């Protein structure tokens, strides 16, 4: 028989025991864990790159209540969605369901309605502030000493398509060459990247009627005095070169629209195929994309430098081209260094490939312009965060950042994420896992093959399906007349 006498005077064994919890309390505690952790799994890796103050609940109105799809949870769910290989809203719900199942909680509904409603409540200015913060954090990383330690910003444009909805068509109409119902809305994006870090610094969105220059001019505030702008022939503009120079920004662009200046007409010969030249202000015409007053304020002449670059590598589309630059000091900026800098301009094509192909932004999913803009912003935020992770991994491995594969890093991150965010993992174990993640990201550096040429040709043929030449709802297939059904006749 147990002795009911107290162990110590005034102390009863029952008072030392925790009061039993009811089933309702246990369920509430599990639901609290679900709300706190289920969508922050990817955030455990990246939250130090994101200003958490911006993710706090609002004081009132939308995103002010603490619920499963809170402001913070919705942001990290959206973030995880754009990094995921599938990229669909249903994938987010499946993650939530699996997490609930692991915790022994009733599995939530498979409906995406609550999540989609919560995404709509995320404020676009808040996402823009987060993107600016990620760019600033990347720019604080140690520079690699490119072109006299000056920051080089490279700009380029690209296009994305999206679901064929009336709202998207109104904002970003499809090409006029396509019949109604047979094409997709397409947006034009011009973005500025840091050539050194690969950080996306700014962007502007337009439709098919916008070319790159007007979109680029919306991003002049991205440049600081002392920066160097690097662009292809689409940015060869007297107006832009002059205006950037007024801001203390030098330009390096490919010559276009003007004939090369001959040595006899130049101011001075600085070296072989290296000339100091002047450009006359172009005559004003209505087709110019700036006003007559802006044209009148331009300098009547620009003193520039023209460098002819020869391409000795076989297989390239061109055997040579001309570079025009405001860097006229040949001793400080040799022609060979500027030619090498321009060859690195190709990196911007790889940056866009990382975002559009590797991360899947080439074809967007949202059905309204408001959500399309947020989807683009989330892709850019996630891209910058992965770039920052690559920087840390490269620094840990004492490796050049350009040698770390973006796709390989994203693959490693996707597979390490579930293990990094286990609830019971210790700090020491988390540190070991992150070290192994960095090792996985950097243990296979990208092979450098200067002068490598690959023709833009596809070896694998697409399936030989017929083209949609009429709206799908009115297009009728006639099997006995359709050569695509010949195999089943």
C-alpha cells in the first residue's frame, strides 16, 4: 500500500504534478504549432535575409488577425510556392496537409480558396520593400574587384506569358498577329542586375507596345554616381548616355543605329581599333520616345570612345562589333578590359534563365494583373534570396560566386528544406546540415569554357499536334479529315 503521508511537510506529491490537459487543449497546442511552423519551413533558411518587421500583422484591417493564413505564413507559403518545382497553389495545401498529418492533427481541406484569398491581401508595396531589402543585402557582400572596383549594372529585357483571361488581356494584350482566343497575354519586363553579385536591383513591367528604353528610364534611380551601365545595342541611345552621364554614371554599350566613325574623322587614335570620337545631337523627330524640351536640354555633342572588338572564336554569329563608351581614359580602362567586360554582359541572359526557366517564371499562373505583379515580385525576391545563399556558400568554400550553379543550388535547397526544419532538431545539428548544404552547392563548380559556342537549335522535336487556329470552344476536330488521328483510324 502506498504511503499517503507527505514527503516533506507542506508538500504533497499531487502538487508537484502538472495538471492534466484536456483533449481540446492538446489539439489547440498542436494547431498553434501548425500555424507557427507549417508555412515557415522555408523561412527558417531565408528569414535572416527578409525584414521581419514588414511581416508583422497589421494593426487593423486585412492581415491584422492571427490565423492559419496570417501575413507571415502567407508570405512564406507564396515564397515556397515559387521555389517549388511544381509551383501550384495546390502544392502549398499538400504541404500543409502533410505537416498536419505528421503532427496528428485533422488534415485540412484540399481547397485552395483560403490561401488564394490570403495572397490577394498581401500588399504590393510591402513586397517591393522586401525586394529592395534583399538587393541591398546582396550589394553589401564583398565585391570581386570588377573594373577598378566600380559597380557594374547590366540591363536587359525579356517577356513572360500568363493565363488568357479578359483582365490580363486588357493589361498586357497578346500579339495582333494571333487570332482572339488563340494566344496568351504577354508582358515585357526590363530589369537591372548587379553584374558582380547577380542581384536583381530594379525592374519595370510594360506590354507589347513598350520597348526596353522607356522601361529602362523608369529605373534610373537605381544608379549611383560612379556606377557603370552595361547594355546591348537596344540601349544605344544618345539621350540615355547623356542623361546617365549627368548623373555621374558611365556607359558601355554596343554601337547601333549609327555608322562607325572612321579613324580619319575621329578626334584621336588611342590605340589599335580604339578611337576618341564625338557624336552630334540627333535631329528631333516625333518618333523619339522623349519630348522636344528634353531633347533641347541635351548637350549638342558627346565625347565618346569607340572600340572595335574582334571575335576570333568560330561558331559565333558575328566576327566583330563596336563598343561605345564614356570611359575615355585609355590608360585606366584598356580596350581589352572593356571588351572582356562586354563579354560578361551575357551573364544577364543567364540571370533571366535562372528566373524564367529554373524557377518557372516564363509562364505565370495568376488570373488578374494585380496578382501577376505580385507573382513576379515573389519570383524576384526568391531569386535574390537564393543568390545570397549562394554568396554565403561560395564564401565558405573560398570559391568564386560565378562558379556556383544556381540550378544546382536550388535543387539542393529543395531537398535539404524538410530536414532543416524539423521541430526537434538541435542547433548543432542544424549547423551541420547547413554546412552540408553549402558543401552540396559548391562541390561541383561550373566548368569555364571561354569561347564556347552552341547553336540555338533544338535536337528533340516537339510533338506533332495541330495548332489552335480558332478559340478552343468553337474549334471542332473531324477525325477522318485530321491527319493527327490517322494512326487511330
